[in-house]
């Protein structure tokens, strides 16, 4: 079990979907699907890179936790879907930007929007070492292509998110479960070697597999993961204060609700409509905006078409000062 000492966020300014440069380029089918997502605007951060966004969020998280850059023992970067350059290190680039010179820095990821789960699992393992006191997890989320619209999945916004993780504290990550299936490794892809960036487009190699076979497996996986998460922590559904999920679309939120038999916390729909999909930052950003009473237990769920599924159990103390989780 690990604790959240603080979090930080840096989001681009909301831009109405109809004002995005690509809106006029969408065909009728794409425009209809895009309009049904439940996203009114997306966060746009101009020319800021993923490292810029992650660094801004990390500074805010460290300030919230009253921790200096020099006190960070480990810096874990949740990798971008499209690194700024090949061969070079985004993890040590972020380390230099922050001035966290004594930290050990590296990246985890490879699971799309479910990539925060391996970062949490890694942090939990590192914090078993008595020499490690503070782990900083950070991610900058930007689109992998010039287009923000990922047909027929979602619209990507720009964001930075960071968590300061320690051993003790009033907000605890009590458990993390993660499952993957390599059968879908190439379901979504962006060919890039033989074309300039302006021509990069995300492709779905099998729309039927995405819409039906993966959809059914996702429902089963999320249902089973949630049941296993609660059972191995001695809890029942009645012990959960609320559920939070990633922000892909309103239809995906309805799918979560049907699987769980409950309505997601309103913070999910509000952030979806205003900012769009923020990649691995979604669930903890939703948690940040969800006002819950002290003594709450919250389940965070993620699914990625790579495919990967995760379930995280977070709880707060019964103290009088914990009206917000992060």
C-alpha cells in the first residue's frame, strides 16, 4: 500500500471541437461519430511538448506535497505514445527540466491509457526499499498525430499530470490490478517511417474486432477485475463510495455503468465534456475533481485497446481534513 502525498495538473485551454483545424476535414461518418462522443471542447496547449506539460504538473505536485526537487528519490515517466525524438531519453529530459538531479529516472508504459497502473505497481515495489522515500510519477499527454480525433474512439486533449507517492499519508492506493492481452497489440497503430508528420494517421486494423470482440472482452474483464479487487480486500460493492473511469466518450461511460451496475461519478462526464481524453491522466484527474467524504473508498478503472485493463482501489482516512482526495 502506498500513499498520495500530492498531485499536480497542467491542462491546455478548452477549445470548442468545431473550431479545431481538422473539423472541416472530417467526412460525414467521422463527424457524426465525433459529435456523439459527448465532448464539447478539448484541452489545447499550443506548442507545449509532453515533457513541458509533465514538468509543469510535476512542479505543482511537489509544491502540494511540500517536497523539493532534490528530495525526489525516483522519477517515473509514463511514456508518451510518440516520443519527441528517437533514441534520446524523455525520462532524463524531464529529470533535467525539474532539476531532480539525485533521482533515479526511467520510463514505463506501452499500454496506452492503462499505462499508469504499471507506474503505480513499480512505485509500490520501490517504496519497499527503506532508502526510497519519495517517488514522483509524471506524464505529459499529447496526440500522437496531427489530428486529435481518433475515429471512432475519442478526441485527445493536452495535459500534464503528476503524483507524489510515499509510504504513509491520509490518501492511500490500497491495491492495483492489471491485465493485458497481446492479441490486440496492433489493433490501433500509426505508421510513420515512410511519411512526414503531417501525414501521420492512426489506423484501426479491424473495426469489427474493436466494436464487438474487444468490447465484449472489455466488459468481462472490467467486471471480473472489479469483483476480484473488492474480494481480495475484503470489501463488497456497498463499501465503495464511487467509481471513476477514463474519459473516452459518453457511450463508454454508459458501458462502464452497465458493467458495474452504478453511475460513474459526475466528475467523469464534466471533464470529458470540457477537456476530452487526457490519456493516462484521466482517472486521477477525475479523482482530483471528485469531492468525496472522509473515509471514502474509490475504484478507478481503465481500459486500453492495446489491450490492457486496470483497477485501482484508493481510500482516505476518517480525519476531518480530507474533503478532497488529491
